[in-house]
C-alpha cells in the first residue's frame, strides 16, 4: 500500500481522522520533502547510527546510511526475515517514517515521539489499513550497542567462543567438545535486553536460531532451535 497521494490514501481510514489530518498537514509543510540537513549538528545526531526496533514478534535493526535520513532496515522473527528502506523525517520530538521497497510487499508508514533524552522512540504504524504499535532504542555510536567484544557461551557439553567483528553485529563463532570443533557466523539483533541470533554457514550444517535475554551483569540465557528441536544456552559477555 504505497501512499503516493497521502491525503487521498489516508482519507479512507475514517477511524484515524485526527491522525490523518496531522499527517496530511505534516506532509504538506514547506521543505518536508527530502533536502540536505542543516548545519545544526544536534539535529543530525538525534537520528543516531542504528535503531533497534520492536513491533509485535518482529525485531528490527535499522541502520542509517552515513549522515542521511535514509535507513536500511531488517526485521527477523523466528527464521523469517524482511528488509526495507526507510526515510525518516523529524519535526521536533515527532518523527514520521516511510517504509518502502519492503521484501514482504508491505510498504507502511510510521509515526512516533522521542523520549526526552532522545534514546528511545515509540508510536504507531499503519500497514494494509491496520494500525499497530512499535518502539525502538536509538544508538548514536556502534560502540554504545551492548554486544561487547566476545561472548563465552555454553550449550550442553559444547563450549563456544564468539568473537565480534569490530563494532558490527557479526560474530565469528567456534565451539569445542572434546576433540571436536564446529565453526559458524553469527548475526545478532538486539532490541532492549532481548537478543535474536542467526547462526549461519555452520561447518556441521546446522544453521540455527537463538533467542535470549541479556541481564544487567552481562550474562545471557535462552533457547535455540536446530533441526526442529529446542535446546537451552547461556553466555557471559566480555566488554
């Protein structure tokens, strides 16, 4: 549902009249359409470098393209993934986001309000005529994202060492048990204290999905699924 004509498209949703009137006003404001940022560094900084977003069972990672208002977004839920391109516009503490080129065909529109410290944002979004809730944590530097340098992990009798690639969300993982070794690449997505991990290119052929929660002391625990079965795992994060 691509809103190429915002006033006409939104006029169909009568139960959102107030919301729609505000959107119509906002989209028709002078200089709304994409223009280069002003020299006000605080305005640029308020968008951060990466947003960790949550909408229902989907965990999103929205990564900003340099100093622009364009984000490359990726959502995961279980073993599923959706990608899209986001265009973000600010008006004080209010934000509107256009989600386009969605791999699932759902081109949606988000609105939200920033917290006073600018570190979180929450609001609603509309997809296919229905309204849902979303929220996100905003990180202004990759180093602020609490993924640490490496993870010391255990799953059953296997001992894992997960080494982070710089300040990215990609880890090189190695597990040992007795004289056996397994290697894989891990792709991590963090929303609040909830972690979602995709295990890819496993040397044993087991590409798995991990879910867990990070505590304040840097420990993690949860479950992972491999080959249709579920197991428990835990780890300590080293910063």
